[in-house]
C-alpha cells in the first residue's frame, strides 16, 4: 500500500503554499477550484474548503497548491494542513473522481469570422481556461496539448486561448472554407474527450493568479492604472468579441505615449490600425485629457 508523504514548499506568492506529494494525485490533469461548489468532483478539495482561510485550490499531478485569505499566516497553519492532506491520502480517500471527468459531456464548438481575414474564432459551450494564453509557434506549446495538436496542421500560424474560445490565425496557403470544419471537429473532440487544454505547474499558477496581477497593478503609476481600467472596461469586451485581446504594455509620461500589445485575432489585423487610431487613441485622449498623445500597437 502507498505511504503518502506531504512536503511543504513556499512559493514566490506569499498567499500560496504548495503541498507536494511523493505519488501522483491525478491522471496528469490539472484542476482549479474557487469554492466548495466548484469542487464537486474532488472530495479532498471540498474538505479543504471547510478551512475558513482557504480561498482557492489547485490540484495537479503531484501537488496541491492552496491560496489563502489574508486572515492567517501560512506559518501558523501550514503544518496542520499538510497533516490533514497526508492523513486523507493514507486513508485511501478519493482525490479526484476521474471517472466523472473523463465521461464525455456534450460539447459544441462553432466558428465565428473576425475582422482579421487570417483569423477565425472557435467558441465552445464550456469554459476552457481561467486566463489567456497565446502561442506563436509549436515550441511554446509544451504546456498546452490542445495548442500543440493544432500546430500539427501545417496551415496554423498562431493559437490564442481565452475563457471559452480559441482564435486561430492561419498562413495564406489555406482558405477557411476548406479547413474550418476540420479545425472545429479537432477542437470539439479534444474537449469532449476530457483532454487538458493547458497544463499549469505551480509557477504558472502563481503567474496567472489574481493576487499576482493585483501586485503588479499596484506598482504602476496613477496614469497607467487609469489607462488599464479604461481598456478593461471599454475596450477589452469588444476586442474579445472579435477573438482578440489588448494588453497594456507601458506609458511614457514625457512623450505621453501609450504602448499596447495586440493578441489573438487582433494581432496583424489590417483593420486594427484604424481601430487603434480612431477608437482607442481618441478615447484615451478624451478621457485622460492632457495625459495621452498617441497609442502605439505591438503585435503579440
């Protein structure tokens, strides 16, 4: 019989501690839970959510990462949590009800054209990721089985994944009428078979956590924060509807220049320059009068 041992490892995020195990916990899949209702397929995660300081739980192949609320310090509770996890595992209890996850569920994927003639948006009826990911070559896809599979199609140039959709940019060697059905079926089958879209390790989880994003935001100057808030509220929803994303890069107070990164279907889109100058730049000039003179776009 397996004898589980749990070791405690701090991370670069003071709110997240990683509890590593000497045996695999899952079938090489990753799970993220934001509350006890989220964790219906994980009895272990449900039990851990009864601890009042637990905010979020990530379960991966050989570790459990827990993000805490700011009501305790990890040094005061981490040993007890490690003991609880170790005891639970050694009693032979279930970590993930794998059979429920593997069982196929009805998945639909439909294709939407975008303003970029080289990009198509494929929308799923279920959420795929909790953050955004962009891949511009197969060399970047070690943590995304879905993106890696898509790059096996010779005409795929880049892959952008966010929430419940995937934007694919193609090379000119193919036309959408001939490849859309093939791509749509590949994506649908991958999701329906329960295969992972993106596999995150603990460092990735920390990088994409809300706490980390908040920490980075807090370091910025006031004008940069205002720009980000405007982009989030007025620009990103419309851009996402077109299968893309806009990301704040920098603000130069001397030149009053804003630099943004265009991703997904927006990257390389012929109409993005017009949208940038006549939409985003004018909006920022009007809402932040005297602080913004021009907006520069960088393709992701």
